[in-house]
């Protein structure tokens, strides 16, 4: 942690829960974090045990070393305000692994948004529901009918729901594995890492037109990288 932001820069830290010191509310770890910048922005939604050493609400240590500290602790209030009267087009981006985990979120969003961008592993349950081959990508076999139902609901509510159209694929989720790019069906024995140019271009175009954006979940296997 010897790096420090220079004027005009923003530093994005990795998820602090990967550090044991964060769980232990370690004072020296908090001091090291505080040396990185003059202002700390906590974007955690507080969806797990409140032990973060960087959060003033829980007596966190770094708030004593790096004031002022801006917290998104009132995230629910911000979200509620945005949902009450969003500037349109209102766009939502949803990623993550499982459709089953996002069922309630998706149904709620379909009553509010104009565009819904689906990414991450759960996109391949939607693609399987559309009849596409998904290789050995993560698919919730028991949720294919749910994905169909959500897609049907989106059309009925005139919500544009986009799913990936091209993909980086590899034989296994291992750092440095050789990868290739395909459009459409995923071959047998291959799994998806992330989406690529045509999907990115389509999503970028929708995002550029949006006036309100809600984003939840990662849009690919970001932890490790193919070659």
C-alpha cells in the first residue's frame, strides 16, 4: 500500500473482505488505507456482517485517520429516490451467477426500467431458455422456465432486455487458459468467461443513452484472466 493518489486521480480498491485485517478491524490496516487518499468513499451496501474497519457507522478505524469520509450507508434511500422518479431512459445492469438469486430484483425492475442489460453467468440460463447451446457454462437447469417467464414479462411490459451475443470462451476457469471468441452457440466442452466486442458495443450504446442507471453484480469472470 505504498501507492498514493495524485491530484485528479481516483483509486478503486479491491473488495476489502479479501483481507483478514478488514474482518479483524485492524488499526494498522486502517492507517495504511488512510494514507492512500484524503477522501474515502465507501460504496458498500452493508449486506453482510458490519465489521469493516473502514466504516464509521460501525466504529471503523480508518474514518478516524482519513476524514472526511463519504459513506453510501444510505444506499437504500438513494435507490428509493431514484426509483420514485427516475430520469429516463432508466436502465438497469444485472450480473452475477444465478437467475434464482435475482428473480425478485428482476421482477421489481421490470415494472420500472426501460432497458435491462443481462450479463455474467446468469445470462447463459437466459440464452439456454432461448434455445442456444451454452457448452459447459454455468446454467441453472431448474430455472430455465423462470428465465423464459422473465423474458416474456419484459416483452409484455415493453422493456428491452439484452443478453450477450458474443463470448470469450475457454475449456476451464484457470488463469492463463487459452481462449477464443465466438458468436452465438457455445461449443461442447467450452465455458464462457465474459462477453466481447459486439455485446460491449450494444450495451455501451444503451448506457450512453440512459439518464438513470442501476447496476448490480459482475458481468463476467473477472477474478482470473485467459490468454
